[in-house]
C-alpha cells in the first residue's frame, strides 16, 4: 500500500486502490479503505485548472483518466459528504473540459485526449473516436455523472459513446481498437490485416491464421 500510494502513473495506482476498496468490502479491513481514500485525496490535488489530470506519462488520455476516476466512483458510498461533493465537482470539471474542447464526436465516440502535456500545458489534440476512451470515459464516467445529477445530457453522451463502440463490432464479435495515428479506421472493420483488435488485453495486429501459423 505504501508503494502504490505514490505511484506516478495515476491509472496504475488507481487500479490498485480500487482493488483495496473491494478488499475492504470483502474482508472489512479499514486500512484498505483508508489507503484508497488517501490516494483519491492526492488525485483531487493533482487536477489542473483546465479540468484534466496529469497521467504520469507526458500525455493525457481519457481512457486512463477514466480508469482513475473510477476510484471516486468506487469510494462514493464510503466517504463523508464533503469528500463526496469534491469528487463530483472534480469529475464535472473534467467532463465539462472534454465537452468544451470538442472531444465528443458527432458519431458519439469520445476522442483520445492530448498527446502531449508539459509544464501544465496540454497540446497535440487527438479528437477522433478512440475505442477505450469511449468506454472508460464516455461510458463509465458520463454514466456516473448521470446517476449523480440526473442531467439527461450525461445519459445521452454515455449511451451514444457506447452505441458507437458497438457499431464498430465485426461480424465475429471482435471490437476493433481504433486510435487515430495508428492506422486504424472503423471503415476497415473485419479486415484484420489493417485493424487492431482488442479483447485479450494486448494491442497487436491480428492476422488470419495460416497452416504454418
């Protein structure tokens, strides 16, 4: 817990802390919950005035910030009203920045984020639809905002993002990993020579299996 509390890559640390929240639920260990809350407190302090979070790897991708924000979601039922409000305010600033900066595409898919973040400045915008960001940010984060606020626009954004992801599905059920800059294109779904597919946790180009393969 001590090691992960200071993990410089925010989503990796948050994954671990969400596991501790589950550990608290299963085993009743208060120290697990306290560690997760302390990590969430640090996340609150790291949010930029623009509403984004430095990720720890010189870019800001909404898939990874969405993973970290999921810690606020996991902790929401366990913290005091003041912290609960801080979580909501922070996530509202984040999704407002995503909307204002044009990362919600007409298709419903959510853009990837910013390829560069240095000295507090985000640059190199990647606004085209990104598969993982559309799920972890568009689906998870905006759905939570709807459950917390009842604002219809958050439900619509979440639904449209997930509908876009499902719309990319190939006939065999695989969902292509679409990320601008890596040569992937939703129009090429089903062509596994040019489409990167997700599902196993890896991001490798899948090719037809040969007799020698």
